[in-house]
C-alpha cells in the first residue's frame, strides 16, 4: 500500500478545487437556514392557530418531510421536477430549494416548542392590552421565543452544514465534491477524503464551541 502523501494538496490546489465548493456549502447553509426559519415559523404559527384546516396542512407537511430521508427528497426533486416542468433547473438550485423545504419542517418544530415554552401569562397580558393574535405573537411572544431558540437554531444549522455534503450525489459543487475532484485529478483520493473529514470537523467543532458560548450568554440573560 502506498504511503499517504498530503504534500500535493498545496494552497493552489485548495484555491482551484476546494474554495468554490466551500463557498457553495456556506451559501447553501445560510440560505437554507434563513428560508427554513421563515417558512418554519409560518408552519409553526399555522399549527398553533387553532384553525383545523391550517393545522392539518402544516402537520401533514411537517410530519411528511420529517419521515423521509433528506437524500431521497433531494433525489426526487432533482430527478422529477425537470420531468414536470420540461427542463432541468440545475443541481445547485435543486439543492437550495430542497434544503429550504426540508429544513422548514425541522425549524417549524423548534419554533413551535419555543412559542409553547413562553408562559401563558405573557399571552394573557397581551390580550388584556387589546392586542390581536398577530400583534401578540409579533410583539410579545416571538421576540422572547426566538431569543430562547438561538442555541437550538445554531445547533440545527451545524447539522444542516454537515448535510450539505449530500448534494454531492446530484453533482452540485459543494466542498466534498471539490475534495473528490481534487483527489481524482491528483490520484490521491484517500488523502482528499481524510482532509475533507478534517476540514468538516474543524468547522463543526468551532461552530459547536460558539453555540456553547451563546447558550451560556442566553442562560445569563434569563
């Protein structure tokens, strides 16, 4: 067996192959997090609205998405949507839409739990001031709930970043794809996957440390 040789992975190689993939992974994580929180909040409010039709639609969507592996959703969207609309939409756009739709289900449950963690007294106080349901949520409940949910949001974002490696299956140019191409071109696939694992670990470990610090600060505020 050949000895491992990491010397071929020079800064030029990282710039040529890896940085573009890392950039897409970060963009995908950021956009999916933002979109997931927005749509997830809407789904959570639908489930808590007390309107049976809205509750049923939101619950069906959330439970359905949470019951299917992300990889399957990604493949279905990438392969089936072009058949429906009659043209391909590209791996990167497929990944963005799929991740937003999928993560919305998970962020929805986080938001719903966060809202329900707020004391009912806060709700009654808003109602006593003459606030509507929407005003009460926007001005009283959601600001407190989102502050409590920040650590959980960040933890889910770390998981999301790890999941971005799945877009490799549809040939989107994420960080793992960059390492794979570099390893194949340099005839060093083992080294490329080891380096990829190290980079993923460093990024996720650093983000986990940040989450822990944020959690401590939120605890102090409480």
